[in-house]
């Protein structure tokens, strides 16, 4: 019976895992940037609406339209973020898996076990 030993390049595994972790960290930073940007836009919208109410220039229809537009834009911003981050993560994950397959295929062919002489 032939056994096949596979060697694992620990340095490649660790560097791949570290690269994936850095991508994850960058994704978190990007998510926070989108969140802060959306919160800033909402804050500006609230301030404008409040000023319009105080100046008796606000209408219910206009306020509803602004909130609806903001909600739509916000959903698009988060959907775009999720799509970009998901694509980036799985591209990196696929790259690591492909690299692992390539490395495992490059492992030397299985060695035949040495036959022991019969016991006498």
C-alpha cells in the first residue's frame, strides 16, 4: 500500500491567512466609512428639515420625498458596499484555495513502500 505524504508550507498558509485578515480589517474600515457618510447625510437632512419647519416652509409631501430619496440612496450605498466586500473576500478566498490546490498538485508523487524481507 502506497502512502502519500503531503507537505504543508506553513509560511504560505500563515501569509494567506494574514492577507485575508487584512482584507477583513479593510472591509471593516470601509463599512464604517459608509456608515459615517450615511449618518452625516441623514444629519444634514434632519437639520435642513428642522430649519424648514421652523421657517414654515416645510410641507409633509416634500419632507416625505426627501426621506424617501435618502432611504433609497442609503439602501443602494449599503448594497454596493456588501457586493464589493463580498466579491473581494470570496476572490481572495478562491485565490487561496486555488493556490493550495496548485501546491498540493506539485507535491512529489507517492513513494512505494519498501518491501520488507520475509521473516525467517
